C-alpha cells in the first residue's frame, strides 16, 4: 500500500515538473452562458502545476474525510473484540485452574479409597 502511495506522489511530482510553464483556464461562467444571462463571464487562469497540486491535496483530504468514520468504527469494534478475547482467556484460565483442583481432589479420593480397600 505504501508503494502505491509513493508511486502516486512521484507521478504527481513528475506532472508538476512537466507542466510548470503551462497555464490552465478555469471557467466559472462561460462566455455563451454569460451572454444568455447577461452577466459577465468569470474565468481564472492559473499555473497548471498549482492546479495539479491543489487537486492532489483536495483528493487526499477528501479521502481522509471519507475514511475517517470507517477507521474509527473499525477501531472501536477491534477494541471490543480484543476485550472479549481477554475475558474469554481469563475465564478459560479460571476453568483450567478449577479442573486441576478437581482432578487433584479425585486423585486424593481415589488414593483414600484404595487405602481403605487395602485395610479391609
């Protein structure tokens, strides 16, 4: 996953370097649309490298905002699952200890029964 991120960053840096001298026109209101509505046309001319950089950062921010709720939800579910596993391991440990105590009691009772049968 990190390799893809590094490659994407390298591609973006390559595009910025290749388009540093170019400019891009952004039409907010085109000429034909402004003639129909009788309002002035709005266009912005920006450096293409700046435009690519802005799109890259806006894409990264939108991805973070999109996946942040998913990440927090998975983090809370993972914490709950981890606590459940810890509770299960503690109860298994208690059960194992109880089983060993009962096995020891059974062994003592068997030994006592054998001794009683030998005496008779």
